């Protein structure tokens, strides 16, 4: 299951991770986010131990969303060594996300 990220735990879980991290910025009211959500959950199982997969509700966690300039959702940011190395805005097929994450492994 994807890790529930918050403004409070983001630095510890994402920026200090020794593994690549995929963060799904989403909101309950966002239709395309509901399409991407199950893909992110599948990837969380498939990449357990290899990468960190997390979800951040932008409505409940505005600080990190503002910090990374999230204006459109779903926004999927890929982190490595505490830095954004890739991103995907909008709903896309699972293969696109898998390819981007694999490039960081």
C-alpha cells in the first residue's frame, strides 16, 4: 500500500530516502486522480523494498504542494537523493510511470 504522505512526514519519508521515491499528488474531488490511484497502489506492492511510493492529498497538505509548485493534479513527482528527477502531470498508462520509476532504480 502506498504511504500516506503529509506536510509533517514528507522530509523524512521522501527527501531523506535512500531509495527512489514516487509521490502522487492528488485530491478526492479529482477524476483523473481516481484513475491513477489504483495504478499507484499496484506499483507500491510491486516495488516494495526497491522504491518508496507515496500519496499526498493536496487539500490537506498545502505546504509541500506549494513548495513543489503543484498546480495541476494528478502530479506524479519522481525523487532521487532528495531531488525531483522526473515528473508526470495528468493521468497516463501504468507503463509510463513504470518506465520513469525504473529509470531511477
